[in-house]
């Protein structure tokens, strides 16, 4: 109940961003579990290009987009959510007129486990997914994107 009252205390734009981020993140999370990655990636790209060239809003929208995407993923998806969150971010950034690129990386952890996160970059800055990670320690997998 506390989350509901907090939601209604938000301004209109924050509620809109949070609902959009929640819908997109959850949708991509479900789609990634039932469809091949290539198909989900194609759906994301269609959503990104379907809106045409939106005019960028004020730069203050970028931190609000990041907040909405992070809050939605934290509360709805739990852990291991970087890919659905990155896909939702790419769509939302583009809809608000800001180009964003998903980058993939891979490395072996100290325990020998393979880690393969996804990040969202805007103007060469990691905005989503890079929190607390040494991005330079990951090998890039972006050549896969070009072959899809």
C-alpha cells in the first residue's frame, strides 16, 4: 500500500515514465523467456524506429528516465534484469528523442562464472547497467548486434 501512495505523490510526468518503464521492462522480461533473442531484439528495433524522429526534450528528462527504469526493474523484475531493462531504455530514450545504444560485454568472474551484462550508452556514457561495474574489464560482444 505504501508504494501505491508513493506513486500517487509523484508528479504526472514521473508517473507516466514509471508506468512506461514498468510496462516495457516487464514485457521484454516475459518476451525474452518465451521467444528467441533475435525475435525479441527485432521487436525492440521496430519499437525504436516506429516513432520516427522525436524532438529531444530538455536534458533534465534523462535522469528521470534512468530513475523510472531503475525503479521499475528493482520493484518488478528482481535480479538479473539488465537485458530487459536495457531494451526498455533504448525504446524510451528514442521515444524522447535521445539516441541510445545497447552494448553487451562478457567476462569470467573470480568464481569462474560467466557474466554477460548489457548496458545502455548515450553519447558514450553508460547510463543504464554500468552501476558499480568496471566496464573496461569486459570484452565487447557488440559485433553480434551487427549480424542480427
